[in-house]
């Protein structure tokens, strides 16, 4: 399968004819010769804009040959326009501009910002993860997120394993994950941050604590919004293939075409991923058992952890036409197969347990500015999803970490006490039909004053069946449906020449869970199945504020506050077998008062040295905090977990990010530290740190760029990355020997990528966890050691 | 056998006592350690799911009401995700533990008691999780600390008639395993599917738990307590209403082979016979086994199993009748010798009380520990029998309490060391 795909890809490259377009690139410098960052470069005739980076560099690709007016505007420079001619593949235009005084801050400030900077200075506590560089390297989307300040991705194993996201100490369902603003659960576990390649992603926005109105959902810890590539302006085709340790293979392909006359736009992307994940584990939970029960510490290769995924997305529609700025129909299909090596702990390795999931999703996006009347903008996003999950666990023998059956004291292979690897033998299907709608209307009352109304609707219908359960049991199994509505009303104001931006909002949440409990009743001597329907309706209101104030162009104060709440999710109420989560019908909604205050400073230059810094403090005051607690109450105990309410917690912390640029060297350091304490006077854990949360992390990375290595016009980038996680307790249990405390983690990666002079081919090499240290996201669940990956990227921008 | 100096005191008295001499006073071992254990709360007060702390003192300190013991501040944490299931050697010098659930669930470990919070974890680890799951129920046999027996029921499955809709029966796999306490390792194990009678199975009953194994006088049979769980045959879903009950049962297997499982039934009670986290049956000097019941129709009973390993249905000892109350429930008990035992119990699911019972006279007398609404022996695990004296830890949830010393010969009650408590926690045993 994978080889076929490669051949198809390669044959693609050789048959595509190149059209007559070229790229414009260059450096913008001021009258002192210093590079100008964040300047907007506009091709007037094509209405295409790019922003300069910290080195003053810009690039506009796929420009049809011809004469154009290039306009350069920036907060700190005067507007300048020059006429240029594009008649070859690469046109270099370096521009000198004149600086202006700070007080002449004008509308250009907004234009001059990159999308990243624009979002990051909007008032919300948000970080934008740029996927451009990462998409060329051997990086998973989750790894990219894990390096972002205040974000902790917690995976249970290698490529494709379950992941949970922790933002400033809040995790689980408190964190919303969105794809283009639609809740990720709509897409199912076959299309998520585990397998969406960075190359399909335009950017990732990470909102901490306070979510803007357009991401409607009852998430009180913030959210992660994955914005898939749009790029409606240029035609392109990109393909990549990578191979690495543990037989890990990834291939992806994406392309886009727009007919400038009709506005017809086609976009497609596909991905394939595979890994054996047979990495070695040697943590303290890795033990083999002899027939007489005596345990011995061992090392073993994971033997039931394979992962396979493929999927694709096709979009067709019209952009920039009279009746729509964007009208796109899309189809998204995806599949994953994942073997499950162990439960919550590594103590018992599983054989043969696996899950499969697939999803077919159709969606419609519509955006129209000046809808009906001038200044009124309509956005609509509708998705219907048909998700299927299958979980099989039928192997009844027990295995040691050497992959061989355990032999009992009578010389026979051991049978599992529960029937299969994690519990009773199971061949379970969970099917869900999900509808998710999001609509927004915004109206500019006056310059700088905007009203926005958003509504989000989400409904799920779920059917469960287990082929190994008797018909009787299945007839009387409980089922449930869930519907949520979130309405948001926002008022946005820009004042003081755009130096002050404010955003005030009110959110109304409504949730309806319908639980169908079949019962047996004797009617005329006959046992009859009747359904008892219980409904649970909850509604609540939250509100918040976000604002930013630019004291100087390069010093922006940012603050936000919200009374956020979230309803217990479907999984938290009813459980999810494939992630070992048990139901808890009594779970209450969680509320939190969130507050963020910080600043972004920079960049400041000192000769060729440039520094920028952002610091932000946060407070989360939570009631009925929903946490996952490892559960061992049932009689037939296996490592499982359930969601519970903790009476109250308070989390106080800060995060900081420092960027340093010197010539071709780019260094980034970030840290996040917080205390999440139980606030419950009657609990003995009052004022104690909640276990199993990594509360102090440091990430650092450095990139060094070398031009003209081996070949002229080529670029070599060298990368170094480290991630530090302070030890943390994983249970409440006191121990003398810190038995349940994680080790100190300091994981280091290196990498290099080489851009060939043609600018079409990039080869990347990455070595991860180079010192082969024990790595854990969840304790007792070891992550891969040293690993190597090689990736080849091919991009065609000109057709 | 107790590795101790038993001091006999001669009582010289007037002549009328000579026909009926007072039994000799036995002060037991004055030099042994007494370990006190306390359960930390998990998420709710008194749930005991936060782990277990232990602390050891001398017998004299345990008996001294001027001494205070605070296991939560000064104790040693025993490794177990939930309440550890502790047992101790007869002389109190070694603690045995099987971790209950968590990443090391099913792991057997031994700790040498050195006094105070000093416990030394001994040698190899044995894990019985594969044999008896990560949450095995176990006790040691009274065979000079040679053997522990762990039992478990797992993989309960419903079987229907061919149509798939008509309930036939539910059965699980029962595991009985013997563990060498001295050179840690599994001796042997057996597994079986134990059917109830066809009539009982048709009502939805099955063996849900096994616990509280005890060795008979001949040393050739193990008697294992059992609880019965129930499905609703109409729906195949669990039926926890408890409206219908069937007779009390025990599982009898050969020892030491653990083969030939057989169920025995009592007509006296409909209760379960597995107890909870502790011993539930004892061999008396008269050769019979006395077993407590829980959750029967008319409170708890003490049942008698004779030397033929059958219930003696002529022996009827109702705790409700003996105490003159309704709804007694024995949380744990301990046989002290010479026909005398101490039971800790609740009445109508409320309170925590202690009674001194006489197995021969079938009488029970309430022991005068202070009443407290927050006192419960629901998770109580351990008593120390040292000579005539029986040690028990009494702390209401979240409140301070004391060790009490009950003299099985005289019936006297004395207050021992103070037990310092913390919010949500309670002391659960003396070893």
C-alpha cells in the first residue's frame, strides 16, 4: 500500500507541466540598514500581502509574469511603493524605507502585523504555532504543540497513541480542540492531532483560559484551534515522505488550484502514516514474571503497539466571487488502526487488543462580507459526521515483556483472569452520528466598534454493540444522546488609534442528555422490554473580557478574564471503553474564574542582537473541577480511570517566552510553572498540589541557518531542542522512596534540513531523544527512546 | 509457639475457689511490636482510598493511655494504591502486604518491623496479579506463618439459551492460590467454575466473591467464604436490590492441593460468608470452624462448620437475638480462644460497636467503648491477640480515638494509647 502511494507521488512530479509564474522575495531595511520586521508587503494589483520576518525577509510566491506595484507599509516606516516586473522564476526586490516616529501610529499597524502577531496581541492569552518550518521536518503536530509555552501534550506511547492536552494546569475535557473552529470530536479519533500532518495545517492557535467567541464551546481551560491550510491565492502541490526508527513511515500530499476568472477553487490533501512503535522500554514498571510469581526487572520491545492511519480531505467551491467570499464544500475521510500495548500502567503488557476507527465527514463553509447590508458579515460552518469505532480484545493468554506467554506453575500458559487482556473479551462497536453547526454574524456599528453573535450547535447520537455480549444484555444496555448549544454575544472595540483593543462577551450554554434505560416489565404474563427515558438538562451563563493596550509599538499589555464553565462531556458521563474511561453519571459541571495578565515586549535591537520577550501570569479558580482519577473500585479490577469532581482547586502560575536572534541564529526559550492546589477546607489535601500534573516545564530550541552550503542558493538549517519536565507526584499516596514520583526529564533532539537551490526539494533529518533517556508523559507509560527520521519534501508552486 | 515468654501467675486464694480454679492469666509476649495502621482518605472522608500508613510501638506503649500515636504524621507508608491488605506474623515482627490495585496491584511484599516508623522491605517481590488479578483478597493461615491464601472470582459471564435472549446462568472463574510466606513464592493454584444449584442460578445468582479462607482441624481442607451476586434474569443487568436471598454458602477445597471444589450450604442464614478485608472464620479448640455472616435476612449469624466440613445446622447463634437489636452486621471479628471472640459490627447500617461473644453459650455482650456517630468498622482489618488480651483501634472518621485492650478471660476493658487522627482518615487495624 505505502509503496504504491510513493510511486503515484513520484509519477506526479514528472508529469506536471510548469506554468509561467515566479516568486518575489527580498529584504526590507530602514535608513540605518537595519531589517524591518513585521512590515506588510502588498502587490497592489493582485491584492496579495506578505509580512516580513525578524530578519526583514519576505516572499510572495506564484506570481503570474507581469508588471506590479509593490507597496511596503509598517508601523515604524513611511509608506513606500515601487513598480516591479516579474519575468523570471525568482525576482529579488530589496527595499529601503524611511523610519517614522512612534506617535504616528496608524491603521497600518494592523496591516503590518503578521497573522501570528495580530492574533497574539488581540488581548487573549494566545500563542500561535507556526507550522511552516515544522512541516518540512520530521515533527508530529503533537510534538510541535509540546514545545509551545504552557502546553503539555501527554501521550501514552509512541506515534498514534492517545493524547491529552494540558494548558496551564488544566486538562482533559476542560480543553477544547477545534479544527477550523469545529470541535474535533466531530472528526473522530481517526482525524486528530496525532495524525494530521503539520503540512496540512496553516497554523495552530492555543488559547489559555479565555476562549474567543468564535470558538464556541463550554471549555474552561482554553482551547487549541487547528487552522487547516487555506491559501486560496496560489496554486501549489506539495508532497513529502519520511522514514525512521520503529519502521515509522509518513507520506502526505496536498495540492490546490484556483481559476482566477471563475473563482472555482479545488483543494485536496491526503496522508498516510504507519509505525510498529516497537521501541524498547525499561522503566521500573517493566517486569517479567516467573511461574512462581517472582518478578524480575527487564527490558522489552513493545510488541502490540502498531499504528496505521490514512485519510484525505477534498474541497471544492468558489472563493472571492460576488455571492461569497468563500463557499466550500468539503469531504473528509479517515481511518486509524491502533494496537493497545497496555492499560494505564505498563505492568501488564497486552497482546492482540486493538481499536479501529473511521470517519466520513461532509461539511460546508460559507463566508460573506457585506451580507445584506454593508458592514454585516456572515460566517457559517456546518459538519455532519459518521464516526465508527471498533474495539477488539479477544486474546485470553497473558504475556511477558519478551512477547512470550507467561507459563504458570503447572507448566501451562496463563489465561487472563478476566477473559481477555483488559477485561472481559470484547468485540465492541461504537457508532456515532454527529452534527455540528456554527454560525456567526458580525456587524460594524461604526469604525472600531463591532458586534458579533455566534451560535454553536452540537448533537451526537451514539449506538453501542458488543458481539460478545448476549442479545439479552445488549437489549437492555443503556444508551444516550447528547445535544449542546452555545450562544455568544460579543462587543469588540478598537480605540486610541488601535492601541487599545477590547472584547467583552457573554456565553449561554445549554446541554441536553437523553438516557434510555430499557427495563423488563411483566405485561399479561409476558416479559416485555420497555424504555425508561431520563433527560438531563443543564444550562448556565458565562462572561468574559479580553483587552490589549500598546504602550509602545513594541510593548503591548494583554489581559483577559472569564467566568468559564463546561458541562460534563459525553465521555465523562457515559465513559469510553477504548480509552479505559468508566462512566460517571453523577458528574457535575465545572466552573472556573480565569484571569490572565501579561505583556509582549520586542523586539528590541542592540546591533545585530534582537530580543523579544513575553510574560504572562494566570489564575484559575475552579469549582467542581473534573479530573480523571485512576479507578479501582469495581470487583473485576483492571487499570481504568474515571472522571470525578474535586470540590475546588486554585491554580496560579506564569509562563514566559524569550526569543533571541543574532544574524542567522534564532534561539527560543520558554518556561511554564504553576501550582494547582486543592481548595477544600474539609479535605486533608487542602492546599496540597494535585498529583499527576507536570507543573514545571522548560523548553528550548535553537536554529542556525547557513546559506550556500555545498551548492549556491541552498539553505541548511540546523536545529537543537530540549524539553525539561520537573519531577512530579503521580498519586496522593505518600511514599518514603518517592516510588510514584516521575524522574527528572531532560530530553534533547537535534535536526537538520537542507533546501536545494531549486527551492523545490527539502531533505530533513531528525534525531530525537539523542541520549536515550527514560521519557514519560504519563508515569508508568514510557515513551520512545533514541530515534532517527529522514524526510523528503517536494513542492511545486508554479502551475 | 508465640516465641514469647508466657508468664503464669499462681493465684492463692480461699478454699471455695479450689473446686473451680480461675483460669491462668496469660499476659502473652511483653516484648513484641504492635503495629497500628491507618487509612488515608481518597476523595471522600472515610473511603480509605488514599493509601495506608503504619507505625509500631511496644506492647507497653500500646497499653499506656498517656502515650499518643500519630501514624499520619509519623508513620511509614505501605505501598498500595488503596487500603493495603495487611497481615502480620504471630509475633508481630513481620508485616505481610498484598498491594490492592494500582501499578503494583497484586504485589506481595514483606516488611520487617523495627519499631516506630522503621520498616525494612524484605527481599524478592512476588506478584500474584496474573493468578488472582491486581485486587486479590487474601489472609494467612494459622499454620505458624507458613502460608497465605489468596482468592478471587473474575470473568463473570452470562450464558443464555440458544435464542440469546433467555437467561440461563452466570458463572465466573474462581481462583484459589497458596503463597509461601517464608520464601516468597507461589506454592500452587487451582481454578474452577463453581455452579450454584440450577434453581439458584435460574434466579440470577452466582458466586461473586470469595474471601476469608480458613484451614480445618485435620489440615486437609480449606473452607472459603463466599458472597452471592445476582443478575436480573429478565434483563441480564445487575440486580442489587437484595430482595431475594438464598442460603449461606462456603467453598471447600482439598489442602494443600486446592483441588476438588465443593459448595456447602447452611439453612441457618442467608448471609454472605466472605467478610471484608479481614478474617471471617476461625478454627476453635473444639475442632469446629466458626464463621460470621453478613447481609443475611435477620442480621449476622455465627455459623458452625463441623469436622466433617459441613454446616452444623443445629447450631443457631443469631447476633440480633443475642444483642436484642435488629440488623446487626459483622464488619470483622477475632476469635480469642476458649470459646470467646470479639466482633465489631454495625446495626441497621449505622454506627460502630464491639461485642464480646461466647460461642458456646451463644451470648453476646456489648463492650463499653464510647459511642460516636462517626465511628465505623466498615474497613476494619486487624486485631492483635496477645495472651488474654485483644487489642483494637477505635477512631471515628476524622476524630482522635484510642487503642482498647479487651481481656478475653475477664471481659475487662482498658483504654490504651491515644490515636491521633486527621480529617477524613480512620485507623483500621492493629497487627
